């Protein structure tokens, strides 16, 4: 098997396919885009060159891209080193296409499926041995050009050389931050990130009943804990309630029994009402928030108050000094209790999944930093909070002590990282050199 990837066939010219094809073309690789029709493929090329933003920095790099259709040109994949399937997120559609791919591709080519959460074992069930050896998941985060994270997932029979080739190309040539995920539902970033959002809607609902405003919820779930300024409600508005609903339904089917996320796969009633009304977020002009334009040209931000079930003018929240840092989690007031409930839950969730969704804490921390723009990954955040302090409070509340906190305690250690992050604690209770980013 040759190690270099010089030619890439991208199957599917949607948002992800355009992003991947554009990035490869920008880096002087020959790219073939196949779609359902030549018209669709041409529209993909138009988005690559003239989108907002375009998928290539230099318009002339689009000359590296050729076009075709699944019906007339699929046999051309025999000339390509990497075949990247990027069609819609539908299991049977992917399986049908990959069966055709396997009959046509050359020996030594690698195949990947771009999916945000369908396990590789489901996509490849019953497939020929050659494909099982040569296929992996390459989950690029959207927009591909901007987001650093790419989750790489090998299957039980994937040849290690395949993941090595893809990691070398996607990391070394395309400049992605490659993390290695296990073949589980939603992989790393979306498993933890979607738990945070779905669980958060329930925790925030309790906080609203106790007198916190939605704007305060978002303020607490941003800078104080090192998360993006969108907060909780703002992030879900960006993603869309319809997307989050599909995520929840998928998790309800695929999460293992006993997983902390099982209790949060359905929306709280007030949020479900928004979904049923089609009030999905930015894509529909408003979800939890909306921007109202006035006749005089001015604009006003409004909040859909989940308690009153009506729109009102948004509040500008300035947190006081006590709540403006991660120390606010330990304050015994409404803001502190909410921030602690949210943050301790997601950190506990991540600490229980080491070994299941990824081999180590490093891949989990990098996935959350690179894919969700967290300033610190979960284990870096626990180090900042104090692992002993967190474990003590969990015990006081009668809550479960998650796996990695127990490993840390059994090792007689106090932090997951030491020596300025150059070493990390493994599941075996020993410290190991941290791989270079």
C-alpha cells in the first residue's frame, strides 16, 4: 500500500463534500467531485469558488477539481488514492454507495465515510474484507475550512496503516487537528457536546423556575467556564432545534444502557413546544432569540421567555466578579448551583467515557477544544477546578464518582496533567508523554 495521498475522489457535493474537496484542491491535490447530476456537481464547484466564505482561498486552485456523476463516472474512482464518501447522513444511502465503490476502487486506495455519529461498524456490516481493512471514518467539523477538528475512527478490522495515512494527510497536508476516536455513537466531540446541550436544557429549565433569566444562563455558560459566548440557548439557536431533536432521537436508540445521557434525549416541554411550532433558531428567524428590525433601521434583540411563553426585549447581563470565573461554581446561590450542576455533570460524563469513546484523556480534551471551542478540555478543566475538590463535592451530594476521578485517586495523584502538560494520566494510573498537537 502506497503511503502518499495525491488524488482524492469526494462522493457528494453537499456542504461537507464541498469543504473537503476545496481544502484538498487548495493544497494542490487533484480532486474529483461526484454528485447525483452534473448540474448538482457544477453547483458544488460554484459554492467552492464563490461561497461565503469560499472553500478555496485562491480561485485558481479550483482548477484542481473535476466533476462527474455517480451514474456515469463512478468507475473513475479507480484512479484515486483516497475515496471520501460524504453523502447525506443516512445509513442505507451510505451502505449502497460503498458497495458500488468497493467493486471499482483500486488496490492500495483508502476509503473513508464522513459521518457525524453513525458508527463505522453499522455502515460496513457485511461488507467485503478488503473494504473492512481499508476504511475509516473521517469526521470533519463544519465549516471544514475553518474548524480544526477532524475525528478519525478505525474499525475493528481497519489496517493501522490506513489510519496512519489519513492522519498524516489530514494533519500534515490539510492542517487539521486529528483526534482518534473509538467506534461509538457520535464519537467524541458530539457525544460530549450534545450531552452538554441536551442535559443543559433540562438544568436550565430548573434554573428558570428558580428565578434565573435565560440571558443569565447563557452568561454563566460562556466566559466563566471557558465556553464560547453563545452560551447554551444561543448555541442551540445556531445549530437548530430540529437538528438537536434528531440527535436526541438517535441517542435514545443508540446510547448504551446506564449512560448518563439516556435521561436527556427528549426536550423539556417548553422547548418541545418551540420545536412543534417551527421556532427552530436562526434558520427560521428566531428560536430562543431573534433580531427585530425596525422601520427607522434600528435593531432590537428579543428573547422568547420560556416561562411566560412570549417574546420580550433581551436583557444585557453583566455577571458580578464572584460569578465571572470558574470559582463561581462553588457559590451557594442560584447562579452557582446552576453553574455547578451543568459543569459537574458534563465533566463527570467525560470522565466516565475514557476508554469507551477514546483511549485517553488527551483525545477527549483536544476534541472539545478544537471542535467546540472550549478554552480547556474536560480534564484540563477538572485540573483547574481541583479534582479533589470536585470529588469531595460529588461525594457530599451522594453522586457517582466517575471512572477517571477514581483512577486519579487510586494513583495517589492530584492532576490529570503534569510537567506543564507534557505528561498525562492514563487509564492504567501511570503518566505518559503527551503527543504533540
